[in-house]
């Protein structure tokens, strides 16, 4: 394992000194890891089935009912009481902790939807009969992955644009700033609403649109850093020695700009997750029926007689965003040399 440089060791020490941000990082990683393996924690299909001496993995492979002693050639419905008894009488079944998936409906309940929390549905069901805990797990995974991809794509574009403007200056910087001023004034939400009436929105379509209009967050920071460092003696010496512009930008100037850039990334990730949540809440996000934190917030708003929906959705979003804010504050302190440990 490579050893950290003294500078990075001091930064890591400052990060760990911020106990709130340090433990927030671990808690966020645990929650994100759990959401990545949502199929193992919440699924309407068993993880492992032993039937008449043979092993089956239903959550990975689709099996027909005939393979378990039924008469139909369609996919096995593991929520069917007859099939459950058939499996238990001829072997054993390993179920996940939550026996509902992202789109499962609890038809066995005797209460109208949305039903309150119970031993079967730990956080209750939503207005469509879906398990709230399962939809939170799957919705968190989609939200965080969307936020990470949006942050990565927009950061790369913003850093490159700011680097080119700050290094070359002149007309490139002038026309680049004018373009950003015009482009940043575009009503992104209205454009998404208009395009949603023409194109069925999905994960990749929303990601492309939000990247197209959200890559300007880091341009100003990187541009200012490049404008500051391009007149340093070691930069002028590298230019005099014939080092290419590409080598100067990526080897000598970009590492200095990345210090300021990294401090903004947790906050950009927080904003990216909020963007998808807001679009889902307004009904212009993921396709209907997709697990989403914003859609759960909307259900809580439309079903005030079921307070567990609104409370659960609010706590899920609040905890997730608060953890990212605390991590961002700790990263900011870690890159500030004036913060003593």
C-alpha cells in the first residue's frame, strides 16, 4: 500500500480530527454499501433455495413454476402461499431480511394502502402497496449513483473549461466567460419540463440534461487558480524550457487547482442528489413506478393521513444530505493548513 506524503498525512489527520465529518464518512459508506446490495437485503425472491437436493438462486436467475412442482411454465411467484409451502416441504428457503423488492406489492395485507408499519412491512406501505423500506434502499442507490455520476461528469467538464480559460486568457477567457454567463441563465427546470413532454425521461436522459446545464460549478474556482499560478516563476521557466502546454496544465498547474476543487465535491454531490429528488417530486424525473426518494416525498405530501410516509421520506433525505454536508466541512478543514490538529 503506497505511503502518504507528509502533506497528505497532515490533511488526513485534520480530517480525522473533525469527528463529525469522520464518522459521517463511515456512516455514509455503510448506507451506500447497503444500498448497492439492495437485492440481498430487500427482494421478493429468495436468495437461495434447496429443492429436492438441488440448489437454486432465484434472485439471480429466473425459474419457472414447473421446476418446483407446479403446472405453469411462467416465472415462479415466490409470494404464492402454495409455492412457499411446496418449497418448505421439499427443502429449505433462505429469504432476505425484507421480503419485498422495489416494485413488489403486498397483496396479503388486510389493510388499505397506504398501510401503517407492521411486522411484515417494517416502515409500512405506500399508496401503491410497495414496501417503504425496500423503496428507500433502492431509491437511495439510484440517487447516490446519479449524484456521483453527475458530480464526476460536471466536474471534469468544469475543470477543463476553467483550466483552458485561466491558462490561455485573452479572447479564450473573454468569450468563455460570456458563453458561461449566457448558458448559466438558461431555465434548466423549464427546459426539462418541455423536453419531458416530448421524450420519456429515464436515468441516462436526466443525467445528460443535468450535466449539459450543470457543468459550470467549478469553472470559476479553477479559472481563478490558473490565472493566479500561470505567472509563477516555475511556470515561466517550464514554458522557456519548451514544456508543452498540456504538460504544464496537467502536471504543474492542475494539482494546485485540485486542492480547491476537492473541497467543493461533497457539496456538488449534495446538490446533484437534491436535483434528482426535486425532479422526482415534481413528476419530471424517473419513469413512473421507479423507486425514488422524491417520489416518496410526493406520496407523503398527497397522503397526509399516513404520516409515516412523509416522516420516513424526510428523514431519509435529511440524513443523506446532512452526512454529505458534514463530510464536505471536514474535507474543507482538511485542506486548510491553518487548521491545527
